[in-house]
């Protein structure tokens, strides 16, 4: 036996060495060669000679743009995983009984969907944009710590494998190591008492993703503070970088706390400590620790999307962002207030009513800076020269979804309303309007807006518009149905819903579940079109030869990142370029004398 | 008072009002909770109740003041730098080339 094992080990070693050498020599693989991508390795006129070719380049890169692309690819894969999980769940919910799966598998999908979308899609897709564009927008050569940047990204794939591990190990181990069924909130005592080792793997993966996010956040703070170009200071820092800075500060305070709480939970699970035991520290302690991280996490996920929309929307409205500084100060206000609202997730846990009232007060206060932004976006559109491009459509859809998602949130901040709607589909509808309706919409807007810079190609416009309309209609059908289901009393997290008629109207609930599933199918079709568009346009789309593909110069809206792109194009043509950091091109409009003519967009 | 000797000019103060509203809401509830207490006496709970509001209030006040000060100082710095007053125009002047690009494809136009 020992001899066989040794032989297998040697064979595996030889195989790995062979694969490695094959990969390192495989230079003919279609290289990523956008003009904006700076370098493909090998002999190109505009590349960095030091960058290797093929896959080795991607495994060893420390270029912030490459790492941004890697984050984007990773986020997209996670989005597909999370989307597939939820489609299975929605199909199960078409009818009240257990039709295509049992509760255990539904619970696994539910857990995986939540954690994947928040930690493996949401945070990384934002990091994709911030990695690629923050250094360009602030005139930095790269991130402050390029290697830490690379490490932060490369922690994510193992994190994802650990989080998803149970799905792969369950069939191999006869369900001994099954996927976690804890929901993304991992409430104790459930999560502490489930003996399944898959939960430990998931917790370790989550911990790793938190380390990754924290490293990234430290890097962004250092970059924005210390690497700005000579002519970029706090007064003309762009709005996207402001939101990334605030987000990074939130990550810095929130994620280490999650990490600590996860370690405590793992100790409870494996070493018989009693941090969260009913007779020990109490399950409520877990909820306090989790939500002290969890609520800032919401703003970690929505502040940069707000920044993206604040950056992109004015470009297609032909007006600079109305009340730029209002948006900056309200972003900072949200950052601070987000740490004073966590217990609004715990109104029904029986905590002291006086303490509950304070959390309600701060939750109502945080609605103001959020609403201020909405009014700023609407006012930016007012009397603007609006061009309904795909990025602009997604920005407008973002605002529309935020109005519904935000206002339903204000209702939930009110204790009496929350006590009625807690743990129903109303809550699920509310936060999906935020995470899908805002985060994903802003990501789509940014992907389309910057697609020419990242790929050097232009996407197919009709497909992009089909993607928007299917996403907008699908989102609103699905999540509005959720709100109604919540009013009908449908509890969240259940795989079946065979109600006694005395508790809830089964026929209506079934109908709205079917409407929600139909909406989810529409959404899925939209996302398939999106994927097809991005991939086929990359291979076959028309090459962008103009540094101003959006005609922003005409409106005085030519931003720093497109100035950089234009310089890259000129450099590719062998022209001389001025490497000095250029300031934003947001010139004031005629008759607009109310603001100083500074970089306000 | 001399304009330069003030911490914030009028425009900055106007910008900062955006954060006065949430501060006002929190202050309102502090006062309400001091005078209206339908849940009975409990010093510990009341202390925690007030701490949550007061700490958040103070944190937002400090952050608003500091960020307002930093941004306002940076504005003055920009004004003192030559040519930055009209920063957007400077950005446009620095474009490497205003010549029409060769063979602008259909892709080059907007959506």
C-alpha cells in the first residue's frame, strides 16, 4: 500500500510539473490585447516587455488593471453560481409542496446564494472597478501596494472553493461533508450545533474572503491618501474614489469583527467553548456581533455603486453632478451612521425597548443622506441633454429601484411595522431591490460605460438594451411580488408553503410565487444576453479607435479615465503624449454660474 | 469678520447643512427619550439608549467638521495653484491631440 501511495504521489508530482511547464510555455493562447490594457507581453508596440505571455501573466500580474479584470471575471463566475442556485430555488417554489428538491438541498442553495452574491459577487465586482479605475481617476501609477493587491485577489478563489466545498464533497462522501445550511446570517444556535463539517469549510472560506476584503481596503485607503497625482486633492477628488474610500473605511472596521466572530463560532463548534451557547454568551451575542458587521456590509455594497452612478449619470445628462459636495458629505454621513443601526435587524429578538428605540432613531436618520443622493441624481437629470445609452438606462433603472428599495427600508426601520413584516418576503423584496436593483444595475452601467477602455471594443447596443429591459422588468416583477408575498405573510427561507387557509391565503401566495419565478426567468434571459454580448463583442465587436467613444468632449464631460485611454491610443499610434495628470473635463454649462468651476463631476 | 479667518465660508456651510438634518433627527430623539419614557425606569438600558444616539451624533459631527475643513482647505490650495482655478479647461487643454482620428468606426459613436 505504501509503495502504491508513493508511486501515486510521484506520478501526481510529475503530472503537476508537466502541467506547469505546459502552461508556462503556452504563449499562443489568445492574449488579452486591448490598447487600454497596457501590455500583452511579447513583441507588441505598446506592451510592457516584462509581462509574460499567456496564463502565466495572469497568475503573476501585479498591474492594477489586470487585477481589476481578474476581480471582474471572478465576480461574474460567482454571479453565475449564485444565479443558478436561486433559479433552482425559484423553480421549487412554483408549487407549495416539495416538488423538485428536499428542504436540505433548498437550505444549501439558499445559504450558498446569499453568501455567494454578497461576498463573492458583490464585493469583488466593486473591487473590479475600483482596482482598474481608481488609480486612473486619481492619477496614480498603480495601487500603493501592488503585491498586496494581487494577494488580496488570489485569496478569493480558495475562499470560493471552501464556501462551495460542500456541494462537491457531498456526493463523494455520502453526505458526510454536506453544504452548509445556515443561511448567510449563520444564526446560532443552529450554526453552532450543526455537526456537518461543511459548515466549518464555509466559515473558513468566509474568513478568507474577509481577509481579502480587508487587505484590499487598506490598499485603497493608502492609495487614495498617498498616491494621488499632483493636481488631485480632496477638493477635486472624483465621486467614485470618495465612495471607495468610505467603503474601505467601513470594511476596515467591519470585516475584522466578522472574522473574530467567525473564529468564536468555529471555537464553539469544534472546541466546546460557549460564546454563543444558550446558557453561555447567548445566541443574541452572535446577532449583535454579526449585524455590527452586517449592516455596514450593506453600505459596503451600495456606496461604490452610488459613486459609479454619480460618476456615469452626469456624462449622459450633459450636466455636472448637481450638489457634488452634498453627495460627498452624505456619503461620509452614511459611513458613520451605518455603525449605529445594526440592531434594527434584531427588533423582534426581545432586546430592551429603550435600546430598540435608539436604533430606530438612527435608522430613520440614515435615510436622509440616502435620499439626498436620490434628489441629486434626479436634479442632475433635470433639464439635461439626456442620452439613453445602455449605461444611462442602467443608471436611471438604478434610481428607480432605489426609490422602491429605499422607501420599503424606511418602513422596516419603524419598530411596529418591522414587528409585523419581520422574517417575511417583504424584507427579502426590500433588500433585493437594493442588491439586484442597485448594486447589479450600477455594475452593469459601469461595465458598459468602461467596456471600450477595458477591451478596446464596443459592445452590441441592441443586445445591451435588451439586457436592460429584461433586467428592469424581471427585477420589478420578481421583487415586487416578494413585497406582496410579505404582506400576505409568506415567511422567508422556506422550501415549501402549504398553509392552512386560516393562516394565509394559499392560492394568492402560490400565484405570487409563480409571478416571482416568471420574473426570475426573465432576469435570467437578460443575464444570458449580457454574457453573450460581452464575450462575443470582445472577440468580434468593432475596435474603438476614438479616445472619446461616448462623445463626452462635446459636453465638457471628458473624464480622467478616458483622457488616459486617449493617451494610450495615441501612444499605440506612436504619438507623443503628455504624461502629466490631467484634470477632469467637466466644464460648467452655459449659464451655470452657481458653482465654482471645479472638478465636480 | 474677515473671510479668511473663518473656519468655513458661506458655500461650505451650505454644503454641510446636508448632515445637519440627520444630526437634527438624532437630537430630536435624544430630547424625546429624555422626557418620554413609556418603558419604565432602568438606568443601564437608558444609559445604553443614550450612548447609541449620543456617540453616533458626536461621530457624525466630528466627521462632518473634519471633512468640511479638509475639503475647504484643499479648495484654497487649488485656488493658489496657477491655472487650476479653471481646472476643467486645463484638463481639456492638455489633451494630446484634437485632430480628427483616422477611420472612426461606427463603434466610436455613442450608444
